[in-house]
């Protein structure tokens, strides 16, 4: 299917937020308590939060459209928006999500490669991200695409403290 990857703008806010919330719920319902999912949605996936992130010059949202339908997105962070590392020679992929119906069709790789190429165009030495230690499908996907675990960090999720693996790929 034909696809397009483009930078998000404020006209995309409502459709991006709706798709992002749906993709997050699809990705994290299994293995998590519903109250923790809802608490995180109300913290990180609100209109106010997305406006703040979109206004930041240190963050960029890329939208993946398939046949004109918003199917996924990636959010990348430069310093100072990076979460764990503050390394000017790196780019963080803070989020990379697809709606379930597009998973397994190669679009995740296309979106990841777009973020890698964006990092290279911005003369970064590596790209990194955090991934929940129990999200085996995502970990295998990132490993298959050249990323390796280099550390971990605690991740507050509702009333739990989970662990995210930090993964990177060097250029």
C-alpha cells in the first residue's frame, strides 16, 4: 500500500492524539492494569501535553499515512527534550507506534528507518530509545533492526515502577 511519512503540524493534533491513544492502548493493554493505562493516558496523552511537545523545537513528530489514513507515528527528541540521556550526538526515539492492523506489514521498519535517516541527516552518532522489558515483540523488532540493549531505567507507570531497556544503534 502507498504510504507517506511527513512532519506533523498543529492541524494534525486531534487525529494524532486519537490515533496515539488508540495505538498505546493496543500496545500496552496486555500485561498491565487498566487503571495504570488510564492514568498514563491522562498524564502523557492529553491535548495539552501534545501541544507542549509539538511546540518544543527539540521534538519532532513524524506521521505515517497509509492510503491517506493515519496509521502510526514516531516522536523524536533532541537535547534538551531527551528523557534519559542528554547527549547532543544522539537522537532519541521517544515513541514509535503503529495501529494494530498495520503491525507486521513492514511499516514499523519503514518508520524506524525514517528516524534513523533523520538522525544521520542531523549528523548524530547514534539513535536510542526506551522499550518496556516485557514488550518482547518490540524488543525483537528493534534487535532485528540493529539496536542493542545498553542500559535500563525505572519507568513509573500508574501505581507501578516498571523497567525499560535502553537500546541504541550507532552509525
